[in-house]
C-alpha cells in the first residue's frame, strides 16, 4: 500500500528530516511509526499526503508513484487518504455534522448520501448524538473522534494519524487506538505516528521506528 | 543505512472499500452522480455566500455602497447625455434656414416659391410667414402694439422657414443648402441657425467619452475594492482553506465561495447604482417637466430601460467575480497545509 524507496527529505535551510529511507507497508496492515520528537515522523506522513515532496527517492501509494503525480492530481490523491491530526483541525464555525460532511461535499456526494454516510461515521465513533453541536463544546477525546469520523467518512483505503492521542489521557488514548483497530479490521490500511511507547508496546502491531530520519531495527524500538 | 522491517501482519483478504473520489476507475453512473453533486454544490455555495453577506449587513453594505456609488457616476452621466441627445433630436428643426424675402416679393410669389422649394428632396418643409403675419405676431409677443400702429409701413419682411430633410443635422449638407438658397433672386438674406446644434453635438461627444473613460477607471476601482474585500475574507477563512485542501478539495472548490462572494458584491453594487439612478431621475422629473412645458414639447426623462439595466447588473456581477478571481488566484496559492 505504501512504499518508500530511498527517500530523503531536506527542508529549506538545510535540515535533513528523512535520510535515505526505505520501507514498505502492505495492504490492510496496521503500523505504528515511532521515534523521538524531530525524528521525521510528521515529515514522512506529509510525503504520503503530498504536503511535501521528497528531495530524492520515490514514494508509492497504492501503486502510484507520487513523484509522477502532477499538482492538479493532488486533491484526488488526498481524497483517497484519510488523515487524523493531533490538533484535529476541526472548524469551529460549523457543527460536528458539517465538519464530518466536508470530505463528502468536496467529493461531490449528493445531500441524501452525505447525511447517511456522516451519520454512519459518527455512529462508528460513538458521537451520533452530538452531530448538531459545535465541536468547540466537546471534550478533547470527543474532538479527536470527530476528526477520525471525518477521516473515515469517505471510506478511504488508507488512514494516517499524526500523534492522534498526543493530548489525551491514557484511558482515552487506548479508546482511540481501539477505534483505529476496528477500522483496520474492516480492511483499512492504517499508519499511526506516535511517540507514546507505553501505549504502543501493549498493542500487537508492527513498529517502524525512526531516529534522525533513518530506520531503527524494529527490535531496538 | 536502510533496513526493511520484517515483522508483518498476515494479509487480510478483505479488499479496501473503493468509493467515488477515491479511485481511478469511476463508472458512468457515479460520474453522473458527481456531476449532480457538483451542481448541487454550486447552488449551495451561491446561497451560503449570499446568506453570509446578509448576515453581516454592516460590513457588506459598506462595500456594496462604495461599488454602487462608483458605478452610479458613469451610469447617471450616460443616461443624462442620452436624455439631452433625445431633447436635441426634438430640436433638429433648430437647424432651420430662415429666408428673409425682398420687399418687392408679393405674398403670392412667396407662396409659389415655397411650393417649389418644398418639391426638393433635400427640403422637408417650408413655412411661409407673410410680412403682415409677421407684424401681427411681433405685436402680440412684444407688447409694442401702439408703437407699431404708428408706423406707416410694415418694417418686417416676409419669411420662408426651410426645414432641411434628414433627421440628424448634418452640418455640410445644411451648409450647401444654405449657400444655394441664399443665392435665390427673391431672397434678401438667409440665416442658418446651426452652430449651437453643432456645439451641442460636440459637447455630447466629449461628455460621452468622459463618462466612458470614467466608467473604465471606476470599474478598475471596483475591481480593487472587491479584490481587497475578498483578500480579507480569504485571510479570515484561512483555517477552513487549509482543512479543505487537506481533505482533497480542488482549487476550484476552494475558489468557489470567494468567486460567488465577489459576484454578489458586484451585483449588489450594480443594483445600488441602479437605485441611485432611479432616485436622481425622481429628483429631476419635476424640473424637467417644467422645462419641457416652457418649450412646448412633451418630453419626459428616459431611464436605462430593461435591456441596459440587465446589462448593468450583469456587468457589475462580472466585475465582482473578476475582482475576486484576480485575488483568489494569487492568494490561495500561498495557503497550503503545513
Ligand atoms: N517546514 C519545515 N521546515 C524546516 N524544517 C522542518 C520543517 N518541518 C520539520 N522540520 C524539521 O525536520 C525534522 C523532522 O520534523 P518532523 O517530521 O516534524 O518530526 P516529528 O514529527 O518526528 O517530530 C525536525 O528537526 C524539524 O525541525
Ligand atoms: Mg510530528
């Protein structure tokens, strides 16, 4: 599903965030991406989202070479990838429903389908009764789940999450991770960046560990 | 230094769910659905942007008023000019040629001459006023009745008033006709009252050019005003733009609400300009009907008319859209998810 082929990313200013990185994630896998702060986890996810381009090397997503994808194809690519952010990137000028509906409206779904799918997604994250609320009135854990509902509402084959439990207490974090596992069970490939090792260690999923933009052996992590 | 992790989960056979927007192969049915969704979105955005403007009337009214006043100026000028032009057309007879006849020409001869002149193609009408008729008229108008009665002979000549053919006053043909008529043996003196008509036309021409260039400049101003307003709107919605781009919104999708907003501002300005025009015409209606009464003509002001009103609104709407487009194109490039 995801393949990095000798990928390096150097930011303007000379900082090398990823250094000759190669790895592969199979379809339907659930993988944790770990490493200390500044190791390059977010950069890796940004390359998959095409928020950044690699300085060298190639990134494949679902068999597509992202280097060959022209800028005008980026929106279509992003529509096939769900993302969850640490700061959830919710819009506080509209209801929970409208936040979750955004990807569907962008993809051109008809209003009746939008309603059906948004409610299905909210149901999955257990927030069906909050659809009319403004997300600013929700707790941190609930906001994060709204973000997850928005990421999955378009039923992407690939779901990325960048520190999705960063601001949450351990109990809520475990809940969120369980949610991701449920999506993985229905066939969604999942890649979660997190430095919360105590949480990750308890879960039976593959680890990819970064240090200074390079892979650590999984055993070391 | 690269290592490929070895611990892998067994593959599941469950295929990932493909949905419209997520894949390369899209069936015609889905395409049709998406096309419908696209138009539904256009309508929704049109309504949402309009409601948003109406929801904050204070700030939007300011912009709409500025645009309206800027557009009203050239529009009012052009409408005034076309009214004056229409008045002038009613006075084309003012290019009439007055032929003062020699004293020894009898009224019968004068009538004969009038008939003959009337046959000519370049003459529309000839009106004869005999010397005594002229005296009567003068007596009535001037109030010098007694003085005139004391005169032994009528000092006034008979007059033929010749109206050249052809609706518009053409200086050259009138001039040739004038030269020819003044050579007639029965004519003592000819007078061509043309110059002020020419001057009027020249002034109208200048006026039109001024209003058009004013309109052009003010349209540029409108573009700038709308551009600036949209720029602020974009800044205010930066978060939304980032999120929309993150979840796969195309540039067109991101642009759309701002283009509609620009369009609404422009249209609002156009309607305001039209209202200003109607209002000024209402103010002028009284004085004009008095003036036309003095000139014994039935003249009333003409407005823009249906076609031109529609044109004004479409143009202003387009200007708004255009102003937004110019800014949006540049501005949205600088807002990317990081
Ligand atoms: N936009 C950027 N410009 C310059 N340097 C950056 C930028 N984003 C990240 N970096 C640098 O790249 C390195 C990796 O960052 P990041 O991928 O965010 O790591 P992580 O998510 O693992 O904390 C860090 O040293 C960071 O300072
Ligand atoms: Mg990070």
